[in-house]
C-alpha cells in the first residue's frame, strides 16, 4: 500500500454546542496548566542539545511581533532510521504525545515534560506481513486507541498500567487498508472506512463478545480508498474524503450516533480528485479538514449543514501539503508534510498563514508515489504552548514553540 496517514481529534479540542463526544478526554484541560508549568521549569540536557542542533535551521522567527522557535529531537535511539513512512498521526493526552506506527513496528511516546522519546512494542498484536499498521489514533478514558489498517486488532494502550493489547476485528472486516482515522463519541470509538465497506464501532463497556460491530457506509461511497481521518462533535462523527484512487468519492461522511443515520454531504465544490484532505478537527460547531492535494481547507458548518473552503494557495500548491490537523488557542494548525510550513488558520479573521519548518540535512527527500517528497513529518498535536509533529520520512521529532 502507498504511504498514508491520518490525524484525528486531540485532547485540547474545543467542541461546539450540543452533545459532547469527548468525555474520554476529561482530565486533559485540568492537567495542562500544571504540566506546562513543570515543563517550562525543567530543561534537560537533551533539550539543550536539541536547541543547539537546529541553530543552523533558522530556529528563531518573528511572528506577530513575538519570537517563535522550533527544535528537533533525533529518533534513532528508539526506532529504525531506515524505515521511510514511520508514523502518520499524533494525539496529545495528559502531558504526552502518542503517535501510531505506520511502517515502523511500535507506538511512539513523547514526554512533553522531559522531552524524552520512548516506544511501546506492538509485537503481541502485529504480524510481520503487515505493510501499514495503525494509521489513526485517539484518546479516551485513560487509554490510547489506534485504528487498524492491515492488522486484525484494534490497538489499545492503557496509559496507567502501560499495557498494550488488541481487540479482534476480523468479524467486521478483513483485508488491507481497512480503516484510517478514529475518534470517540458518547462512550464508543468509531473508525473511518478506507477500503472496508463498514465503519468500525467499538464499545468498551459492552460484553466482550459484543464490543465490535460495523455500520455500512456503501450508501454514501463504496469501493476502496474512501475516507481518511475522523472527528466528532454534537453527537455525530465525521470523515473527510481522501479518495486515494480517484474513484470519485466526494462526500463528507456523517454518522449520527443517536439515530444511527448514515449520510453524506458533497465536497465537490471545494475539491475533487485523489488525496483531497488528510486530517480533521472540530472547533465551535464546525468541522475542518487539512488539504493534502486539495487547494483549500475544508469547512463544514454543523448548524447550517453548509460546506465551504478557504484557499491555502498563499502557502503554495502541490501534493501532500499537510497531514493532520489540531486546535490550539482558537486557531487550527495543519501538520507540515510536502509543504515547508505548518498551516495556520484563524477562524476569527478568516486568514491563512504559515509557520516555517526546518529543512533537515538527512533523509530530506524520498520517492513517494512517483515524485520526490519532503514529507518529513505526518500528523500534529498541541499541548501547552507547543506543537508536536512525529516523523514520517525524517529521523527527527519536531517541537514548535509558539
């Protein structure tokens, strides 16, 4: 399968009015202030080294009259530098950043207090035959969940016990590239169908024999490579069309968790073709999706049920521009992939801008879908006053100080 990635709802995501779908992130906001205070007070030797490492990368900039800086932390000590599509998204939860494994074998964990990287083995639920592991990650009720693309298990990681386990899903769907993107809503987990013809539903409170089920989405789009990424708001879950194969799926997938209704809304007025959007977030009763190949940020207003877009051409055109989307301080940030900027969208002023990212000296360009690709990172998460991007083709973890 071609290199792919997703990003879903983050721990600090503000929600619109109506039914909340983020009960599982209850402790994140309460813990943020204390965690950030400790993080700013501690400067580890690794952090100092990292700042020195990127001095040659123009690590300091001026934005709106304020300095902003970034630094990178090498990942070679915890995972292979030879794998190209390492990770594909991230979620921030209780002071740590978790990134699901794409082609690398293990879950990546970054501690925002100590700036230390570590991994959690997925060997117990993984086969070496898989090419795309768990692209799609979210947090709920003290656990990290990752959606299975090729594997036969939903990944579950308990952050208290540090135990990783899997939930069998073969009775719902089989084959490669099943789901890409996952979110929580009203006590259940939902995964967006890529090649599967059903949306995956996992109920952690149900009896073990009835925890997994599926809802057909064929009435909206059928076939392969349909949706990537998933987010939730107001009692509904949403998945943006990626349409990797260009089969003509131009529908935003909507599932009402209360009524069980599956529906779609056309996004053709904003973007068409393959690889349209890659990464989703919700803010103030609107749904957003980051443009991969599409020329505009996708916006869906839950109240008016209207689709619109905001052009990102000011930051450049091209393929695989951004991967992943998160919310911080009332703004949306798209993770830099082939575009050298982190995408910034301010909904209050309806303006698009960018934050420059470093041009790394190693593993900068690789062959991706027939063209030379930068794609150093994939996915983005926000915690405290920083943005975090896990490596895709790069061998460094990016930390951006706002």
